[in-house]
C-alpha cells in the first residue's frame, strides 16, 4: 500500500467537481478515504472540529480553519485552499504544526472579472428593476448611465484586477488603478492611470474592490472612505465582505451619497436576512458567486487537487502559501 492509499481527505469546497466529476473520481481513486462536507456552505470552526480528527488533507473553501480546528487534526499535512483568499486559515498555527497551505491564484480571475463587469452594467442601467417592472406589465422609461467616458477605479491590480481592466477597455472609459505593487509593463500596455487611493475616491464614477483581506484592509471602506467617494458614484465588491463596513455603506446609500452598490461578498456569509443592504433597491446582491463558473471551478479544482495529492505523496505544492 502506498502512502496515498492510507490518506483521508476532507473536501469542504462546495463546488469541487461540480462541473468536472472526473476531479472527484480521481481524488477517490488516489486516496484511501474521501469525506465530503454535507453543509453545502463554508464550515464554521465548530463544524470543522467534528470532521477533522483523522484527516490528512483538506480541500477547503471559505471555511474557518483556525487554531482550534488545526489542533483537532493531528494527522493534517495539507490545506489546499480552493480559491485565492486564505485569511480564514490560521497560517501561524499551520506553520507551527508543519502543515502546508496552498491556494489557486489566477484560477478564478476571468470568472470574477466577468461578474464585476456584469454588476457595473446592471447598476448603470438598472437592469434588475427594468426587468422586474416589465415582467409585472409595466413599460417604464428608465434613464441609466453609460460606462463610456466615465472614470472607473480599480482598487487592487492583481490577477482579478487586471482581468477587469482588460474587459473594461472596450467600454471606452478612463481607468484609474491603485495597488501597493504596480506592474508597470501592464500599466503601460493598457494605457491606465496609477493614482493614490485619496486621489481616486473623489474622481471615479465606479469603484471596484479587488484587494486581499489583511490587517490594513479590514473595514477599509468605512465612513471616512465612503465620504471621500464622488457623490452619486457606485461601489462594487466582488472581493471579500471584510473589506467593507456594512453599517457605513448602508448610511451612504440611504443618504444618496452613493447611487448604488453591487455586492458579491458580505460579512458574515451568508448575510442575515435582517441585513438592511438586502432590502435596498439600489443594491444588487449576489451570493459570493464570482468564482462559480464552469471554467473557474474546474481550474480551481484541478490546482487544489494537484497540490493536495503532491503534499500527501511527500512532494511540494505548485502554489504554496506556506
């Protein structure tokens, strides 16, 4: 019996193998035991602690893999994050226990970028309200705005931010970007403008968030940030809910300072039904669906599977975090 045949892998990523069943088939043929989470959503720390006592690897979604979880998993060797964010994994504890953590950079970039553009267009033309009114028998004369000639701010120029820029170019808008690390070649090739956050906020008609969640970015979009945004502008968040102070955003939308918001991420997730953002007509809400396209789930699944199996076989992952 080889080392993989003795291994137990827990899969909590809800869409793993959904669009490509061969991923599950390959995993099940490679290791001794596979357990799939039945929660149908990211697991809490308490839920995971009931599942990890004998697992060697986790193919993980947006689950809360904190110290209490890791300490309940004495055999754990690898956490293969199915996605790009890893802030919900206790990296310090994983490092302390000698556990490898990997992720899938770039796998969902196009899918998230496409949803970002979709949210922008829905906000600009109020497509959801137009559809609802027409289906109800109305024929409203709705007045929207065009992306052409507008200024669009991209906060975070990683793989997803770059994919958004590439898709925006055809809309003939002016693109302003900010990132701590700037790819100067990409900037020059795509004729975009690098600015500071302070310079961007009062200028842009649309602001799209593509930042990771780190200590400096948690609740970055707070009341002060929102007050500096251009009156009548739109906020789009297809990154992470932790970036936004939702109470402050609600106030900015109710006051009319912001014209609307497109939100694919909330904190916590799923949001409470009592969350006032879910009742506002100038908010378009989607269920963290940016990465859930056929191409993205397949690519993330392949990368996470490869890295999980590589570590369990005694090798190294292609996309390590630690």
